[in-house]
């Protein structure tokens, strides 16, 4: 697509959003606030994740457009109250990217991804208000597993991290033992939380997105269990009437049929 047409497309989108919110615009769009749009922002983010899982470019394009709509609406609402507009948003992220990539836009040299991550955290620290925690400003509404990994990634950026992933795996065994030794429900819940936290740390060190890994595991389970149900229907068998050994055998069959 020619550069001018791309620019015109973005300008047209800005005009559409302004008209939807302006006089004679859409009653639904006009009544929206930052707060009322929160659920839609979350929903559209998850729709993008689903499109990424499906791997269909056209679907991803459409879902990214829906997510962009949410960003444009928030920027328009802010613009109407004189706070900032979408151009300020674009300028802000452009400045931030240049500042945090001196190895690309400046003269700093880095040898690998680890040094890039360390440099990124150091530069972010420079941007913080004096005395502010490096954990300040983390989005509290993130799913707990993703929040855990993000938090651990931040503190690792200042060197607070295990030297070897094997040490964290040893810690995992320790946490399992502590769950076994817990006697009260609060103790079990606390120890289980520590276990999940340690798993998140291992996943981070192995460069695994724990949230996405669990989503994939959920999808595999759903696919295979549905296959089990289909096999039972084909054979005229009631799944609930099967013994556990029979169900496990059917599960193994479903795993072969639905990887």
C-alpha cells in the first residue's frame, strides 16, 4: 500500500472516531467513558490472542483493528477533555522506543539479548520518579500467571535472579514438599501459590510464556476430551459408565487421534 494511502487511512479513522463521538454521532459511542470501555479493551485483547493462536492472517488483521478501535476511543475521550490526543500517544511511544534502544538509535553497543534486556530495565529505571519501586505501575488486572512472570522479569533486570534455571527447578521440588507438609487450608493455598510462582519463574528462564503455555494445554485437553466423547458416541458407549481404567485407555486413544 502506498505511504500516502496509509497516512490517509489513519487520518480517516481519526475522523470517523471523532464523528462517532461528536454532534449527530452514535448515541452508544457518545456515552462511553474510560471506565465503561474497560471490559471491551480486555475482551479485544483476548480476541487478538485467539487470532494469534489460530494463525490466520486475515483474522489477526481484523482483531488488531478491533483492538485499535479501543485505543482510538480512549484517545478521543482524552482529547475531548483537553488531556491528550492520539498523536500525543504516537509521539510518546516513539520517544520511548528511541530512548530505550540506544544500541539502535545511538552509539551504545550490546552483545546479546541479555544485555538488551538489562539495558532496557536500566533505562526504565532512569524514567521512574526518584524513590519509586521498579514494581510500581504494574497492571493489577493482568492474569495472575502473566503478572508473576512480568514482575519476575522486572526484578531480574536489576540482577535479582537465580544464576541457573536448575536451581529454580530444585526450588520447585522444595515447594512440592512444602505442599505435602501443609496441614491447614490457608497453608495449602499459600504453598500452592509459591509453587505456581516458582513455575512462572522457571517458564521465564526457559523463555516460555506461561499464560500462553497453559492456554495451549487447555486447548489440547478440550480437543482430546471432545474426541473421547465422539469416540463414545460412535461406539454407543456412555463415557460416565466407563471405569477409570477404561477412560484412561480411551484418553490415550484420543491423544493419538488428536495430538
